[in-house]
C-alpha cells in the first residue's frame, strides 16, 4: 500500500523521539473552601479556593495533568508560564475531571493551578504523565500551506485526489474543487495527476495572519464590537467556549443547564453541551429537541462561532423577542459547539506567525496536519488526536501534534466502510478502524440517543451549502426527500447558500447527518458555512459576522434565520410524531428502541491498488467490498407525566425511514414506571405526522379528562386575497375570542404543496396577515386555493380552520 513507507517512517521516527513515558502515582490536591472565580485567566496566588505548584521539566517532552474528581463538583485546572505568567493550557469543564497538556523543553518551569469552585469534595486526585521527546523531533522544516482550485475530470476525480492523500476541502463545485496543499510533497503529487490548477491563496498561514490583524485593526478603529449578540470581532479560544458556556448556565439557571456527556475525548476532555428552554429544569413535559452541533473538524473555526452566537441570541432574546420566546416555550434547544475539542486546541493555539518577521519561533506548532514528521500546518489540522496504532500503552499522554488522527465525520455507523472515506490513516478522510471507534463520535451518539431530537444540524465550513441526506449517491433519495428539501431550501435561502443533496458535494459515508436521520428519523442537515470563496479561518467579519447575520441580499437573515427556521421545524406536527394521552401524575414514561444500523459493504481498500494507473473514469474508491456490518444501537428517552395527568410527548417516528421505505415497521417500547418499578408496558407504533393516543392507568387510576372550553363560540373568517409580487395580503377576522401562536398557510387547491406562510404571536379582532410566498411560488388571479389556519386558544385548545378562497386581482 502507498501508506506503508510513511507508516514505517513514522514508527521509526517516533521510536527515537519517544524514548520514555512515565505516569507518576497520583497526588492528592486539597482545597478547604470553594470559591467561584476564573481559574484560567491568570495566576491567582494564595487565596481561598486555589491550590498551586511549580513544576520544572526534567527534559524535553510533553506534560499531561489530569484532575479526577466527581462530575457533581466543579474544579478547574490551568498551566501558566512561571516566568511571564502567560497561560499555557487550561481546562474548565462543568465537572471536576479536567485535562491539560503542554510541550516543554528541559528546565522550563510552569505553575499548576487548581481551583475548587463548588461541590462537597475537599480533596481530589491529580494524575501526572510525561512523554520524553527528542529535540530533533521538535525542529522540522516549516511548511507553507496553500489553497488551489483544481479542474476535475472524470466521475471519480475527487476520490482520486483523496486517494493520493490530498486534502480536498468541502468547496467542491461543478467541474472544480478547492484543494489544500500542506507541503511541497502535496504539490508534487498534484502535478503528477496532470490536472490543471489555479492558485487561490499562495500562503494560507500568511493570509490568516493578515486577516486576523485586519479584524483587530477594524475593531480598534470602530471602537465597538460587531453586530453579533456578543459583539465579538475575533475567533474564540477553547477557554472562551468553556467560560461562556459556564457563564450562561450560572447566570440563567431557569433557562440554561448543562447536558452531561460521560464519554470523553481521546485525550480525556469533557465535551460540553447546554440545553436552553423556558423552565429548562422541568421533567414533566415532552417538548421536542433541536440539536445544533459543530467542530467535527478541528480547523473549521467559524462553525462553533455561529453555534455560540445562536446560544447567546436565544438567551438574550427570551422574554424580549416574541419569536425566540415562543421557540423556547415550545422546543428544547441543545447546543454542542466543540465535538473535536482536542484537535481544536491544537489548531487554534498554533501561533500566528508574521510572514514578514525573521523568526522561526513557534515552528513546532506550525508543522503538521496529521503528524509533525509528515509536514503540514497544525492550524489546518482536521482530524482528532488518535495516534492510530502509533502507541497503545499511553495514548492520552502522546501530544496531539504527533497523532495522525481519524476523521470523526467518517466514523458514524450509517454506510461506514463504503466509498467516500479512506482506509489510509495518512488521508484526511480516514474512517477509523470500526464504526464509532472514536470517543468523540461515541459521545455525540450518547447525547443524541437520549434526546427527542426531531431536528439536528451539524455545522462545517467553508462552501456556503445546506446539505441533506443522503451522502452517497447510490442510496437514491431519502424517504422524506420532499420535506427535507423544503426546509433545506428555506434555510439556504435565508443564509444565501445553495441547498442540495450531500452527495452533490461529493460521496461521503459515515457522516453525522446520514446517521442521525437514518437511525432516528429526525431531520438531519450539514450546514457548510460560507462564503463560497472563503478559507477555513479568514476574516472574522466576512467568515463569521456576515454569515451569521447575513450580508448583501440576505442582510438581517443569515445563519441566524436558518437556525430559527430549524428550531421552529423541530415542532412541525406534519414532520414529527407524538405520543399523547393520560396517566397518573408523576409517573415516569420511558421509550426504548434497540436496533442495528447497517454499514455499507466494507471496502478493504478505498484507494488505488499499488501501481494502478489513475485514468479518467477508473473507479478508485472501493476495492474488494466485503460484508455489511450490523452495529447495535439503543435509543432511550424519558419524561414525567405532569400534574394534570395529560401528557403530549413529541418524538420521532417509531419506524426508521429506510426500514419504512422497505415496507417494515418498528415500535417504541414504552413503559410507565413508579419509583423505578414498571407498572405498565406497551408497544407504540406511530408514523410521521401521527399522534398515538394512550390511556395508561400504570397501576393506579386515570385522571379525569380536563374540561375544555368549547371552540364553537369562536368564528373565523377571511377577506379577499390579493397577491403582490412575493407576498399576499389576507384579511383575518375573529369573533368570540382571540388566538395565539397563529400559523396561516396557503396551499394549492389539491395536494399538500405549501405556497406561502404567515405567523403571528397573537390575533384579536381584525388583522391583515401578510403571507410570504416561497421561492418560485406565485398566485394566479381567478384560481382557487386553500387557506389552513392553526392556532391555540388562551386555554390551550387547538384550533384548525380550512377555507377555499379565490384570488382576486
């Protein structure tokens, strides 16, 4: 195989570079009193809630420190340079299991600082590990990464480029692809293909340095922040994400809470997620969930920026913005900004090297995408920190800079092992050794499998696309293609992006959205942030601010509007399912489904055979496909019956989409429990758009049905419908009451095609609703259409009114 020489080189070199590893016996750290303070900004000295110690490096190597406390407590950990006080590394998760790592030269000194912020434990263990490194391994030649646009020829052109180990970005258009070249070896490999290429950015490191310098200068000149909710003008660090997530939960306890994820990253870090909703701590409601995720790939800095700004938008808008308030009343929003936290720390901490400065300071951290010895730039590291068989004795101690890594977004079970991912560890799309072999993907599965996530978006960059399943062209259309396309088109229009199938970018297997959709039935998308001609971390204004708030034709919309549309769609009754009925108050309802996710026929090799000529049209992406694996999965969610005894639980269909497409059915296994004991069990078969009605005595007595105010006293009438370009004005008149959460849709006379929609928080008396028509939709004078109004009365009962209307000029 082509990877053999590199693998041998790597093993030999690391054998010399890592002559010794050591893990000292854990030492106890005792802090008598807790104090809520920032442990990661600076050295705090002797004060309540703080413990510190000075460490001198015994040689050149990597130091790893790990706190092993309870998840119920909150401790933080940080390393600072003992000479100038600069922060070297820090970890400030929600619990007391923190990890910091730093590469040091012999004699260097650092201050270790631990802070006890809350909790009962006064003493926890601090584990220390050391990996010795050879000085020669820290002085590789500096590489110059560049970006080129390559003309594509043949149906397998992208696969052939990736098979050569070239880094094909997500910016793939008809006839060309943007390729990131990390070294002269990459440039020579591209030249041998004979494919024409045009330079886009000659030196990405210099380009990024100048872009961020311009961001800082722009902020100073304006003496103000950006239009983002936080006003930010620069990319966040790992410490920024941790601090802001913790501040949101502490400042808004009734609105934001942490979502615990037990599974840690490869290096042992906590993956943080928070849930945002009105009365977020309530257990007695069955609201659906919108899960917004980012940072599967370490170098894609803009993605988590948009996720964090959306979290701030929701928190800041609750109680002030009617639309946001309605979303947080009806939907639970879970945000998970950093999936590949280990890799992001390495990518984000790679120093800005001034291209005009005559210095090689920081060259160590600027010399690898996979492994230092293989060349490249760590700013553009894509994969996680798995050494991939380089060492198995102390994997968490090995510096991430020396790890080849796995592409987390090729490691999910759905279609894993097929074309669209690589079997070569040196390639950027390396799929890993098995489905869910990586802790980061297992952590995402752990979180997802406990949520009623009827909507999931994972954010990447940089191509200005909204991608919907499937990612593999041979799979055909998704069973819910019309609905997936409808929402995908709406989100893309709001952001100024292109809506398309995942495979239209290029074939991919083992991706997040394909797995989440096929395993749960909840809608899943990949959003590729723009701009279409952007780079991975260029100007913050253009790559984050303009994308989130919109610019040009979509000014004031952008990703913010796209995410709001997705949050609202999470509760669309036609796209989800519900389990509703009566049960004794306080009972716990649990639904479970165990199933097996099929992989693709596992390709033994997804690159050319040795010596094979790469001719146009020659299939190079799957050699000798083998057996299909069946990956066991389990989804389990709970809710509590409210005091009224009547529950409504928004869930996904019980039958997975591709199982239903094949004519099969699956059920939710529901149990009704009291004090941990099962009192009643039932199989629930519910399809998309349906509500399963249940009566569950659960070993007790059913509550009386609540008396509902009749709706016959409310009369709804519509006036003359008149179209005007992309809108239609529809007069609405109510008699005998008022309505809230009003949704008015205009449809064709027959069929379910929605032509336009209007919403209003509340309607009393007479009001004109302006329906915004969807792209390419128009109303023809003299033709009859259907108006469908859904709303709620003040007491909570649902109102649905359908009328046939004729459009007037």
